[in-house]
C-alpha cells in the first residue's frame, strides 16, 4: 500500500508529519501542543499531538494529532477563539503500509469471552 490520497492531501496542506510547530502564539499567548488540544476540547486519553500550524490569514490555525482509538491522523483547524473550522484525516495505514496489517494491535471488546 503506497501513499494514499488522504495522506497526500494532508501533506500538501500541512507538510510531512512532525514538520510543524511545537507551540503557537495566538493573540499574544503561547500555547504548547497539549494546551492546544485542551483549548479545542480534544484532550482525551487516546489523542496524541503531532504538530501545530499557523495557516493563511491571521485567525486560522491547526493542530495535527493521532487518534489511537480510530487509528487516524487528524488535522483539526480552528480560529483564534479555538472554535472548530474544519478537519481532515487519513488512516494510519497510509503511513505504515503493509506493516499496519502485521502490527500486533491490541483489540479489546467488552463482549469477548
């Protein structure tokens, strides 16, 4: 499995994973990645921040994160009030390729015997 269209689209807009910023200054205040997740309401146990971006215009930003439960890379765009604008995602298999299917993912189901 090669680079998929969702990954390509994300990298065209934000660059390769991890090439963004580790903090953003918004309205004169610096915010590190975990603060940004908290500010947009995405600070959950299964979310891991990757990088952040200042986008076109003075009031548009993004944080990229990995959603462990869904196994998705997500680019979450927001404004200076930390209000949702849009998002795009790509499944982790677009980065891992065949290794994704060989990886020993832990799958827990409460209804399992």
